[in-house]
C-alpha cells in the first residue's frame, strides 16, 4: 500500500511530544502536591516516592524482560502514573500496599495491553480500585492533616468530609455541622487522600493545562456541570440552600482531580468534542448516583473506569465528511 504524501519535505514540527505533555501535567500537579506536603508531611513524600519508584521499576522490568522491548521510561508516563496513583492514596498507607498498587497499575492497567497508547483504562485508577477492593480498611483510614508534625504510619486518623456528607445524604442532617468550612475545603486543609486537599490548587493546574492546550475544556466542564446540576436537584435536608450542597459536592473528594487530571487522559478519553462532552456527562451522573445511593462515599474512580469502556463507541461520533451524504 502506497503512503499518502501530502506535501514535499521539509515538514514543520509542532514541538509537541508525549514527554512534553507528561511533564506539563506533572508541573500542573505540583501546586496541589505542595499543599499535600504541607497538610500530610512526611507521609505524602514517602507515599509519592514509593509509588513513582515502583511504577518505574515495574514498567522497566516488564518492557525489558517480558515484552523484550526497549524501556520507555524517558517519556515520563510511568512517573505520571505513579504520581497520580499516590494522589489517590492515603498518606499513611503501608509501603507494601503502595507497591502492589503500582504493580497492578503498570503491569495490568498498562503493559498488559502493550504499553503507552494501547491501554483502554486509566492505569492509576486500575491500581487504586484494585487496592480499594482488596484492602478496604487501609484504603479508607484517612490521616488528619497535621503537617510535618505527624509521622508516616502512626498518623492520627479521622473521618473525611465525604464520610459525613454520605450520612447527611442518608438522612442524618445533624452531621452537617461536622463538615469543614467551605474556605477550608477550597484551600485544602482537610482529611482525605493526597489529591483531595486543595480544590484551588487543582483548578489552577487544570486551567494551566487548558491554557497550554494539553487538554480541552469539554471533559472537565461537562463533568462539573453535570455534578452541580445533579446536586442542585437532589439537595438533602440539613443544608441551608442548594448552593451550599453544590459547593461541598464539588470541593470535596476526588472531583477536581478526576475532572482535570484523570478523565482527560489522552488514551482513555474520546477524540471528538461531542464524544468528550457525553463522556463527561456520563462520569458526572455515575459519580452522583454512587454518592447518593451507592455504598461508597466517593465514586469518581469507578465512574471514570466505566466510561473508559465506552470510549471506542464514543469515538464513532464523528463529523460528516465534507461533501458526504
């Protein structure tokens, strides 16, 4: 089959590359990671180092000794997967559980399908969901944000805002008083995983990625708009107004991390604008269904993985060819 030649050489290069995009996403995560370090101290640092190292080692071993390929660590995708996995974990999680999550994320979520660009599901979320199902107690034991005064394994634990909100949704309106101030939820001094602490930092990182054209607005905006609309319709008793519940819903848990950094993964999200919008609406609906009626207080990881499976179908939504019937 002859190649289609569109123009004579030389060809101009846009300067875009996998490595550049991965580094920009990592840079966009740094403000939120800085807040995590302040909130959780040594636990955040240790969890991240173990996760990133385990992901890189797993990818190198599988590529070199199993797939017999040249390792591709230089594209920084394994580093980003390790960082995103750490953002989905408690900062006091035992090191060996972190390693298991990293091996599952890279080994099963990515390299099983042939490596970067061929995986149908977000690798970091594959690792996170595997750990949540396999080690539910450890994965739901959240440290309080005490800064560098707290240790790693012996960090003081407590309930997260999502746990209290879950009880409010179930009818216990008195627990509304246990929720943090909206200011704390926005700036980030509350319990949870590393990626739940600062909505402001995550939003800033997401805007940076949109401005740099690493991602587009379609998926984040459709997710956030769908969640806000659903929360407005289903506001439980105990909240002064629906706007308060909407803000708590958007600012707590993994909404911002998932909307800007997890759902927008190139490989596991649709290519067309309408496909991305439908993809985001689906994620928002599934998140709120799980939060409102499901057993888990959070549903972002499950929602993204479920919608990842619909991407081949959504990619069939294409504009009509010029001149086509």
